[in-house]
């Protein structure tokens, strides 16, 4: 059996959906905090059990009979997330899992100034010490382009801090590749990168958006402190804004620059490019506003 944690979340849920196209439902289990939210999986024959990273006993029950466990990284601000991940990993070992897979982060290497990197590095070290086969899926940045680029369609401007090249990836394609690995088509030991095959910058996004829309989309580099002030004005807590700033800092330093062909190999096709994703966004919500008309 394959057991997936966090199956009511975005990545975990999408992974289960992809698994259902590859293996029988009765070979899939999910461990979720609220079983009512996983009713749609139970109705299709997936085993649904309650489990949370705070409750090792419940986790062991929810992992019972699992040959593989996918530990989806997670936790709330203020949590000792590494300890929560340790609970999940130890429960998987106790349940007899032969392989533990973990959703890690692209660029999770020492020195990366983006704070979650330390969580992923520590979690991978725990996995390496279990004596059980393990795979760390170091996923590229898969947030929506609205999150990445800001309201460029309304303003005609990508106004973000200084950045570096990043091989942005589509979350659903990460989920599909994860399902391929879980279904046993390919086996990997240790960390592997799941990224788009090409890294792009905000300058690249502005050029692509301009070509797609026929309107000039400008790239403006916003001073770090001004960007943080803008985020606070928009309702983002200062601590969170400064935390997010670390991602741009890591990008500038090249920690996310490496692109990897593995995702394309697992999918059996080229992943969606930055242009593909921008085109879909434009089709869904329309071209950017003309700044001259809104001035």
C-alpha cells in the first residue's frame, strides 16, 4: 500500500488524484487531520485514516500496512516543524514502510538564506539516519503566477525585489511526477530535483508577457525595504514579509538556478514552460490593463 499524508492539501491531494490513474484505489491510503475532508477519496475506495504529525500513535495507525509513505512537508508558523517531520518519519519506520518519500525543496543546501531550507536539510538528515530507503523530492517553486509575479495584469508592471533565475514548475506536474515515482515506474535513493527544464527571471517573464499580450509589460526592481513596506500595507505581517524576502535573496544568490531534466523524463513530455503558464493565465483573466487608461 502507498500512504500519502496531507491529502486534503494542494500537493498531497493532487498526488492522490494522479495515483488513482495508476494503481487500484484499494492500494492507496491517506493520512489526514480531518477525515471528513477526504470523503471524496473514501467514496472512490481509498483507505482514509485520521493522523496528524502531532500524534505519533495516530500516525502509526494511519500508516499501517504501508510499503511506501509520502511525507508531505508541513506545519504552521511557530511549530517545531522538524520535530513534526521526525514524528511522521519514525511512525513510517515503526509501521514497517520499506521506503519513505518526502516533499523537500529545490536548493535545500547549507547556506541557502531562505529559512525553510534548514527545515528540509534537517528532515533529509533524519531520513538518512533511519536505515530505511528514502527519497527526497526537491520540488521547484510551484506557486501560482499570481503569487510569483504580483498583479501585473492590472498594473502592466512586474514590481518585485531583485531576483535570480528560477526553474518555476507547475504544481500539478510535480504531483504527476510524484505519482509516477510512488507507482514504482522509477526508483530513486536520496535527493532528486523536480524542476522545469529552464530557469527564468522576472525580466524573462516581462518579455514573455509583452510578446503574448502585444502590450509592454515592464519589470521594475523594488527596493527590499520598500517591498516589505508595501507588503505590510497590503496586510502581510512584517515577520512574514521579511521571511518571504529570504526567497528573493536566495534566488539572487543562485540557490534556485539549477534546472533538472528529471521532471520531463518522469512525465514523458516537456513540462509546461513559463510562456505556457502565462498564456493560460492571460486566457483565464484577460490581458493586462493599459496603464494610460488607469492613470
